């Protein structure tokens, strides 16, 4: 009985409408299951009784000479459109991640409903699994276990950064946050004593549990809500080109912050000139640039450069 209910529902979701006779034929030809009109009526009632409790409406409808059909899935049109778009336009998920999620979302919808929606073409330049990274980190946080991973590094080819392998990191994970559609991990890196570290999750590779190592919790020393609030200050601002010079030791930090589309030109004495097009100039960006100290110099826009100079002069005045 259970498998017939499943396949009946699957068949109706995948077709516009079917008569009892057509359903019986498909059950037999595709799934080697025999049935009859009386049983189909009974199975439809069981499914509808379940969905009446779950959704407060019938899931399967019927019309004389038209047959059975599912006009809506578990979600309303706007809800499932939002879910599909959130997956399709995610910049960090791989093609395989997106396809897996979209296939699962489709199972909660009917063919009739999907035909009403706009399902954009799935693209991704990523070849790693963001979903696997997130799952491994979530489990580690829940169980207070360390994780190990490789954090991407870069070399420059044709004025653009190219990903290369990096050293291993051992981190005690505390919390996952999202900023500007990217996931970040806040945790404790054992080589940075008594301070929090932040890692962009789509830049992490080979994330694995490291349960044999000692988990270190320093969250009581920090107000995580304030830390997250300051981190999220990169959200709003006017868009313009951001131009700056930085030392090569900040390469990974710079690419992690602005992505691989950044334009880079090598200068002398281990410095690079960077151009980030159409970037939102915010208070968070200013504070980030100031945190890099003498290893970073803002060139443009002038308003940001002048604002940083003013902030630094005010800070120096406190010590004079």
C-alpha cells in the first residue's frame, strides 16, 4: 500500500492530468504494480486526508473527463520561485549542489506549477561542494569538535588570481554567519592565540572532523553578537571602483574578501595594485582597510581615502 501511495503521487506530480485508467497503466508498466479504479480512489483519499491536515487543502484534485491532477505543490508559487532562485543564483554553490537542491525542490511541486514558474539555467564556476562544507561544519559545531581544512591561496596569472593549494588549518568552530550572500565561519585558530578568526566557507577545501584534537572555547571572552554586527557592516553603501595597493602577504585576505574577478597588477617591492569594480563603499570597507595597517593604501575613491586620513589623524591625536 505504501509504495503505491508514493508512486501514485509521483506519477501525478510528473504529469498535467491523468485518468484512473492511465494511472493504472503507468503503475503497471513503470513500477510493476497492479491496481484498479476502486483502489485509485481509495489511495487519492488517503493522500488528500494527509494533506488536509498538513496544508489545510486537498493536494490531488479531479474533474470529470479530465482526470486527476495536482495544481499546486507543497509550496505556493511565490514560495517555490524564491527557493529555486535562491539556489540558482547562489554564487558559491557548485553545479552539483544546485542540481541536487533543485531536484529536491521539484519533488515538492507539480508539473503544472513548475510550468507557471521561471526556472533559470543553472550555472556555476565552482567545483567544490558548499553543501558538504556546511554540513560538516554544522555537525562539528553541534558536537563541539574541531575541524581541519585547507584554506585556498592564490598565484597571479594574466592579472587575475588563480587558486592553488594551501596549508592545513585546525579550527574550533563556533558559529556560521552569512554576509553579502556568502557563508562565513567564526572560530578559534590554534595558531592565533586568544582571538577570533573568520573564514569564508566557500574558500575552504577538504573540511573534515578532527575529533582527536582538543576543542578550545574562547567565546566567553567575546560578545559574538557585537562581533557579527561589526562584520556585517559591509552591506550598504554607494557603488564605485575601489582601487588600492597592498602587500603580497595580504593576497589571500584580499581575494577572500573581493573574489577572483579582482584585477591585479604587480608592482615593485612585493606590492600589488588592485581594482575592484562597482563595489559598495561602506563603513565596514573603511574599517577593513584601516585594519590592514601599513600593508594597504587606498588610492580611490578620494572620499574614502580622505575619510581614512581623517580617522587616522583623530586616532593619533588621542596619543599626542
